[in-house]
C-alpha cells in the first residue's frame, strides 16, 4: 500500500533533481540517492558482496514464493481500486453540489421575476379592490317558497 506512494515521491524527487539540480530538493535528492550509495559502495568489497546478497535474496524470494509477489500486486491493485472509488465519490459530491447550486440559482431567478411582476404592497395606487357581490334580499316570513306549489 505504501509502495506506490514511495515510488511517486522518489519520482518527484528525481524530477526535481533533474529539472533544478541547484535547488534544495535537488541537492538533497542527489546527496541521498547518488552520493550516499556511491560512498557506501566504495568503502569496501564487503559492502558490494552484501548488496549482491540482498539482490540475490530478493530474486530467490520472487522465484520460490511467487505468492508474496502476488500479494504485493493485489495490495497495489486494491490501493488503486480504493483511489478510484474515492475519486468517484468526490466527483459525485461535486456534481450534486453543482446541481444544487444550479437549482438554487434558477429558484432565485424565478422568485426575483415574481417579485418584479407582483405589485408591491406598500404602494397605495396599485392595489386592486375586491368586488363584492350583491346579496339578494332576505325572503319575508309570510311568503311561500317557489317550489311549494309544484308538489300540489
């Protein structure tokens, strides 16, 4: 899981050392990855033998126990899968936010358009008066209802 991150950091340091060798990062990268191994390898033939043994041990492990290499590959794949899922989730959140912002903008524009069309309540001359219906007069008590003669 940490392998890709370390590889990325190494590549960034190498790019900094190549692009700007006199920068602080370029000098430190050169000191760490070029000068220190050169000093270590030139000290004695024992160190060269030690390095050759380490490389041979790694080669033997990859041949004898390929499942270790497969597990390393699977862990890298799961890290890439996790990163893909995280990026999909972040893009979905960004899309939802942009949709919500667009919906709010449209709603605000609609409300401002309605506010322009409707007359303001504080202006006196623009209010419309409600028309009242004329009520028919109440019937008197001694009059006979109109449907009473229809039954007879």
